[in-house]
C-alpha cells in the first residue's frame, strides 16, 4: 500500500483517538456547564489521566486489527468481546470503561455463543452511536469494492451490535464522506457528493420513511443550522449531525474537535466521530503535536496502522 494510504490511516485513527481523549474528561456534562475545553485535559468525569481514550477508540482499533486479517465478522465479534471482558485494546491494556448499553447487551450474548451472525439489537430504541463510533477503518477496506459490496459490508459491521436500519444508514453516510475525503474532495464536496449516493442506494419503499430521520443531513444544508439546533447526545443521528456540522463550520482539525467536545453530553463520541474525518481531511501533521504526544499507547496505535496498511496491499 502506498505511503499516502499509511498517512491517511494514521491521520484518521489518531484524529479519532485525539477527539475521543479530548472529550473523555467532560463526558455527560451539559453544554455551557463546564469550562471550555481548548486543550488535552485529564481526570474529570472518568478520573483518567490526559490522553486517555475510551470505548470509541478501543472498538475502532479492534475493528482495524480484525481487518488486518481480512473481512471476518466472527473475528470482529471476538475482538470486541476480548476488549469488553479482557481489557484488549483498552487505553491501559487492563480495563474497559464507558461501555454503551446496547453494545454491552449484545457482546454478553456473543460471549455466551447464542448470537446469530447479525447479532445486534434491531428495535428502534437501540439506535445509539455504538456502531458509528467504530466504523471508520472499514472505509479503507471497502474503497475499491462495488457499491453493493460496500454497503453490504458497512451494514454487516454495524449489525454486529446495532442492526436497526437507522444505524446502518448513519454508518453508510459516514463511510461515504470518508471515502470522498480519501479521494481528495474538500469537506463540503465530500458532504454534498455523499447525498446522491446514499439517496440512490436507500431510497425505496422499504426505507422511504426511515430516510425522513436524515432530512437535515440529506435534504438540507446542515451547516446553516445554529448551535442551538444541534444536539450532541448518544443517539446515532444526533452524533452524526453534530459531527458533520462541526466539520462544515470550521477550518482546522483543532477547531473542529474543540467545537465538537464543547457541545457537551456525549463528548467523547462526538469528538471521536468528528476527529476521525477531520484527521483524514487535515492530515496527521495538522493535529496539535502536544495532543498527540500524550495519547495513550501511541506507539501501539502507530504499529497497528502500519500493519493495517501492509495488509491492504
């Protein structure tokens, strides 16, 4: 794989991990109730040192490691279980923290060996952001696949934990924007190009009503909304809207993730989802070095990125 691809992988993954770590200390706090986050801090909500990333990065790293050996849903499931039960790909190699309810429920079933291939919860109230937060490495794997193969893979990987069509569409939107950025498009171009691809694929009788939930993303220009119209909860559409809005209304990696984290509530995930695409667009060299230096397991992440890049050849 080309040096450029390795650079893109590192940019995306460190962009995500840094955004996650920025948000960890203020997670669950409401907008405007905490001092503005402008730098990498520690402790706070989870009492973790600066540079600590959470479940968002852990599951993303598990996804990427699994893909190093090819596309295997069963292997991915086992990696996620190793993370939750054995501390695999956690910030300290010991303890997983901040695990979502849907993810926890599903992985406990997988651990018992009773879950089907698409093991995720399917009801409408199981549309948290737990699959969106970990989907980004898949963009590098599917970039040369047909549209049908690409969407099938994204939906299957989401469906490990979040199998409702809403979560699957959200992941597909995110991956499509990532692919467009990887192909050299600006953020606004990547956003606009995504719309027609997603609508063409999903607009049918079965999904027509479901797509109404994505109206602000797919039918409007979400960048025109005010901050008071943007929520930042753990609901998958809320997280996706917030991330796209932050990307479209800023001009640097730093500004995008700082804006994301200061929205409050699910700060680590909004920071991670924003940071992954912002890192991919602005590049690793434009992520503040003082933030990168304190990221937990930095060398391990670098080595995994190199392994992933080599596996794609």
